[in-house]
C-alpha cells in the first residue's frame, strides 16, 4: 500500500479539499426582521422611518419657532406643533416610500 492510498489521504496525512460548489443565487434568509443579505424587512424599514421622523419632528418645531419670526410669521406653540405634525406625516410617508424603493432597486 502506497502512502497516497492510506485512508484516502496524501502522504502527509492531509485529505484534499473537495471542489467548491457552483455559485448559486444570493442568500436571502430572514432572521429577526433583517435579511442576512443586507436588506431590511418592511417592518424594520417602517421602524427606522418612524424613529427618524420622530426626532425630525422635534427639530422641525424648534426650527420653526426660531425661523418664523425672521420672516415676519408669528405662530402660537399649538400652531407650531400642528404645522410640525402635518410635515411629520408627509415626511414619514416619503421616508418609508424611498427606503422601500431603494431596497427594491439595489
């Protein structure tokens, strides 16, 4: 028996590696709401959009209160909150739609 025949191994005791498998489709496993391939689930996209817009709402209301008087516009605190809420809804829809679009195309 030659050294190469010993237990299917070469003479150094190492078994040759099998050839790599052929390439297949990209891995797309969903685990805990996020796919392993790098995309986001719809629920995670929505959660991210809500968090982004919630922080933006506070920034927008504070910015309105500071900038409106520079343009001669005067609004009560309630009006600032209402205006901010309207723009927040628009921003939430825009952010979610763009996130889904970009996930779909790339």
